[in-house]
């Protein structure tokens, strides 16, 4: 290799000893398993320490080393750096002193002391690695047979038939990662199909374990209290398993934890009271279990917490105001529990919050005005509670909001005009309250709105014509209110409207042209109003996506169009209680998927078409024999 000028083989698994190399060679052999004396030639003596570090046990004369660092505590790293540093100290002595004492090729006495002390420690490292391997094998032996067969790499026997020496390290095993000293630091068996428990896992055998990810397996039993022995653990994910029992209080001794995920198990009991001791915690997810009791107030001490997921449990009691101290919180999910009492006004301190979901609880009292301080909020849901009082006008300042759900409460008063400032909103749902007054025309400014639900309130006045500006609207439900006047003329101008319900109001007048030609319609309910017009003209077109339409109990006249038979997905056609005359067109029974046909209380004549008899499971109400 006389012509070779550069040799870079860092970050591999190279092993063995060195031979002499080209003096002018530029080398980088860092992070391998090389060992022995570094060649005494220019190529290595001029090398920087970063080109040699991270190997097994190199030593020799090397220039430009960093000063010795006595703080190194990992044995093999000490061994490499101390020996190299000692030679560096020798090299930096004055030349006259080196000649006088002939120190150039002899290590100092300090070197020999460190050399022998470190070598005395080497067996303990090998022993520790063997202990970890044996602990993992003991755990493997407790698995179901099928799981054991999926871990062929977990063995102390050599895979090499020519090498009779068994391996003592688990570092090459599937799902196992080690540090440079050969000690296990990470176990990642996500979604591997493990079937067993943690009862035979020897937590005390892994002093350097920092990450455990066993999510999406079939592990069961309780979480052992001995998990507290993993003092260096920063990441623990046992989600989507079948763990049962309580969360052990000892888990609060893992004070280095940054991530704790125990979601989708069968855990019961309460959240440990000392959870606030996990001061480095950034992500806490306990959702979809059977946890009960209250949220510990100490949780408010987790100043680094960014994600808190407690939803879908049986947690109760009031929400502690201390949660307002979580200044770094980005997402808060406490929905689908049985919390009572008010929403803490301290939530207004969570200035970084982007998601606040507290729906499906038993919360009461007003929505705090301070919620309007959460300028970063993109999703807010307080639906399905017992909240009362008005919708705060301060919510109109949440310009980043895309979702606002306040349905199924006891909110009263008018819809604030300020909600028209929420120009990023795509989903607004205020149904099932006691809201009154007219709908503000400012809602027509919400040009990105896709879902608008105002049903089952006490809203009155006309439906704002400005709703015609909502070009992206796909679902609009305004039924069961006290609306009067006419339907907006441009209600389907955007061509995206799929669900439109205005039933059980006091609307009058003709069907808007936009609605007559709204081919995107899937479900429409206009029943229970005073709408007028010729039915064969108003709904004489073809609706290729229509599945359900109810025009009952209005003042429509005319005949039933045969074009209803050209609506291939139509399953429900209700036109009862109008002034419809003529015959039932047989085409209705040919091209549709009708399940329910209600034509009762009209002025129809003639026979029931035999084609309707070919439709299976249809219910027919005609009002005549």
C-alpha cells in the first residue's frame, strides 16, 4: 500500500493488532475494536486523539493529545485515554530532561500504576456483561415457547462453527444496544410479539439501562416495583400490552425519566402521588387504562412536561389548578374521564398549549375568560360536559384555532360576534346547548370552515346569506332551532356540501337553485318547515351521491320525478305530508337501493308499482291501500 495516502475506517467493528504502516498516511481508525500498541511511526504519532478514540485498548506515543481527564469513569474509556495521556505527558517534557533520564521509550511510574489497576478491573467488566446476558436469557426462558423461538440471537453459543469459544456479550443480540464498555443501555422490542411477563426480568442486573421500549406486545402481569433499580432510565414505553394492577409507586424513583408511556393496558388504581418527583419528564402518556382517583397536585411540578395524555380512564375529582404551572405544556388530553368541578382559570397560563381536550367529563361552571390567553391553541374541546353561562368573547382572540367543540353543554346567550375572527377555523360545533339569538353574519368570514354544527339550540332569525361564502363547507347542521325566513341562495356554491340539515325550523319559500343542483349531497333533511315549490322541478335532477333525503311535512306540490330512480345510492326517500299528486313512478324501484320509502299523507293515485316488490327489506308507507 505504498501509494495510499489516506485511510479512514472509523465506526466499524474492526479488531486485532497493528502492523507498520506508511509514514505519510493520514489515518482515522476511531470507534472500532482495535487493540495493542500504536505503531511508532509518523502516521500515528501525528494523529489527533479523535482519530484513535473509541477503540478497545490502544496505547503508544501520540502527539497533540488533550490533557488527561481524571473524571472519566467508564473503565475501558479510562484505559484508552489514561495510557495515551501518560505518553503525551512524557512527550511534552523538555528534550534535555528526556535525554538525561532516557524517558523517551519508558512509561512513567504513574502509567504502570494505572495500567495494572485498570487491568485489574477488566474481569469485572466482562463479568458485568455476562451477568446482563444471563439476566436476559433468564427473562427469555420465561416467555411462551413461540416467543423464545423468535429470539435465536439471544444465546451465549457462538454462531461460528470454527469458533468454539462462547460469546459472553449480549451486545449483538436482536433489540439490544450497548455502550462502548459493553454494558446494555437500550432494549427495543417494539411490536415483536413478546408473550410473557416482567416477573423474571432482573432489573438490578442492568445498571446502565437508559431506554426500554416494549410497546405493542402481549406482555401481561403487573409492573414490578423493582423497576426502581433502573436509576439511569430516561425512556420507558410499555404501551399496548396487557399489563394489569397498579402503577407502582416506585416508578417515581426513576428521577431521570424523560418519557413514560403506559398507554392501552389494563392498569387500575391511581396515578402515583409522587409523580411530581420526575422533574425531567417531558412526555407522560397513561391513556386508555382503568385508572381512577384524582390527578395528583404534584403533577404541577413537572416544569419540563410538554405532553400530558390521561384520556380514556375513570379519573375523577376536580382538575388541580396546579396544572396551570406547566409552562412548557404543548398538548393536554384529559378527556373521557369523570372529572367534576370547574375548568381551572389557571389554564390561561399555559401560553404554549396547542391542544386542550377536556370533553366527555362532568365539568361544570363557566368557560374561564382566561382561555382566551392561549394564543398558540389550535384545537379546543370542552364538549359533553355540564358547562353553563355564555361563550366567552375572548375566544375570538384564538387566531390559530382550527377546531372549536363546545357541543352538549348548557351554554346560553348569543354566539359571540368575535368568533368570526377565527379565520383558521375548519370545525365549529356548538350543537346541543341553549344558545339563543341570531347567528352572527361574521361567521361568513370563516372561509376555511368545513364543519358547522349549530343544531338543537334556541337560535332564531334568518340563516345568514353570508354562509354562501363558505366554499369549503362539507357539513352544515342547523336543525331543531327557531330559524325563520328563506334558505341562503348560495348554500352549495362551493360544490362540497355533503350533509345539510335544517329540519324542524320555521323556514319558508322555494328551494335555492344551488341546492337543486348540489351533486355532492349525501344526506339532506329539510322536513318540518314550510318550504314550497314544485317537487318535480326542484328535485328533478340526478344526485349521484345521495343516500338520504327527507322533504316531509312541508308545502311541496307537483308529481314525483322518475329521476329519483337514477340516484344509485339512494336508500331513504321521505316526502310524507305534502301536496304531492299523480302516480308513483316505477323507476324508483329499478335503479335505487331503497330501504325506506315514505310517501304517506299526500294525494297520490294509482297502484303501487310492482317494481317496488323487487326491493328486499324495503319499508313502504304510501297512505293508500
